[in-house]
C-alpha cells in the first residue's frame, strides 16, 4: 500500500503546484524560488507537446504515447506489488506512474502540460519542467538501478 500512496502523493502534489502556478498572474514570472536566492526559478510554461515541445502538431499522438507508456509502467507496478522483494523497482515505478498520471491529467484536461521549474545552470537554463517530470526521471532511474542490482544478484 505505501507504493500506491506514493503514486497518488506524487500526482496530487504536482497538480497542486500546477494549480498555484496557473492561478498566478503571468507577469509574476519568472521569479525566484520563495526564500531562496539560488539557481532554481519558477516559470509558467504551457507545453502542448512531448518533452521540449516535440510533436505538438500531433495532439492525438501527444496524448496516446504517454498514455501507453504510463499504462505499461502501471501494469508492471501492479504485477510487482504482490511479490516479495523488488522494493527499488516498486519505488521507481510508483514515482514514474505518479508523475505520468499528473502530466496525463494535464494533457487530457488542459490540452497542455504545465511546467514551472527551471535550473539556471548551463544547458539546463533552456529547460522548464515540473515535479511530475522529476518523478518520472528519478523513478525510471531507480527502476533501472533496481533491475541491474537484481540481475547482478542472480548471476552470483
């Protein structure tokens, strides 16, 4: 059950942050992260495509490709949940599915994904993303690390 709670929490927190950004006047952006004077800034960006705006001219594909990927990840998660072990894979998939669910909600209800975070460093200056994206990236990394560890253990 904690994995499903994590999935829901990732989606709900990201949607809450997106709602705050959406209800803030456009001229308030970009701005510094509250209480910080560091490399992270808050923006208000609407991405109608896949990452970096790709395929924006094909809205049906922009909804179907992430839906298929998220469905596959959720299917694997539900297959793993009753099994013993595989904690890192379950954790990774929980984060991935939560982040994907938040972005899918945007795609199907708004027609675009709300992005709001930017790291002002190097090539990342041009990238605006959201917590859902962070969950997808971190979750995918955890899943694959867990898979590599499991494979290494099987070879011993």
